[in-house]
C-alpha cells in the first residue's frame, strides 16, 4: 500500500513523462510534415527550372512576335495545371500532417487521462473518512474536463474538415476557371 504523497509523486513523474512523450510525438510529426513540404518544394523548384529552361529555348526560337505570343499563350494552361497540382499536394501534406498531429496528441492525452483517473480511483480508496464529498467533487471536475476536451477535439476536427473542404473547393474552382480560359481566348481570337 502506497501513501498518498508517494502516489502523487509517482503521478507527477508519470505526468512529466507523458508530457515529454506528447512533445516528442508532436515534434516528430511536425518534422515529418516539414520534410514532406521541403521535398515537394525541391521537386517543384527542379521541375520549374527545367520547364523554364525549355520554355526560354522555345520562346527564343520564335521566328516572329506572333509565334512568340502564341507560344506564350500555349504555356499558360500547363503552368496553371502545375500550380493546381502543387496546391493539391500542399493541401494534402497539410491535412495529412494535421491528422497525424491530432492522432498523436489524442493518443497521448487519452493515456494521460487514463492514468489520472486510475490515480484518483486509487487515492479515493485510501482517502480518510469525511473526504467523500471532496473526492466526488474532484471526480466531477475531472469528468467535466474530459467532456470539454472531447468537445474541443470534435470542434477542432470539424474546423480541420471545413478548411480542407474549402481548399479543395478553391482548387476545383481554379481548375474550372483554367480549363475554361483557353476556350474563351480561342473564341475571342
């Protein structure tokens, strides 16, 4: 049988270890997201450099201004499509990292919650007579905090889903505008 101070000391130690585990998990997820972002940007920069070089060669080989402007106009559609693909990849990385971040935090917080509830149960078993109301009040506060956390988690998930839906809708609208732009230019010419 442990004394109550020992139980709180062990709980404090476990709490610090849990906080470190949360911090470590979240840091790892953040670095993974940054790594994916850097990889995306390096790939995009390399492709852009190669594409710019090819475009410059092509534009410099134009025989007259009309051909130059025709080549320039012809490059607008592929460039817009590349921008859309980049935006989709960026949104995918952001939403994936956010989901992993949330999952890592949630699992660590649930484990910490389980340990706190276990400690409260153990302490309440050994609580001196007359402290039942205080233990009940503490348990009630803990239950309210858990309910608040669950509501916060649901709200954060809904906000993340809404942001992802808005990004996807914006990309879709941009895609539609880009696809209809050459048709408008062709009819104007």
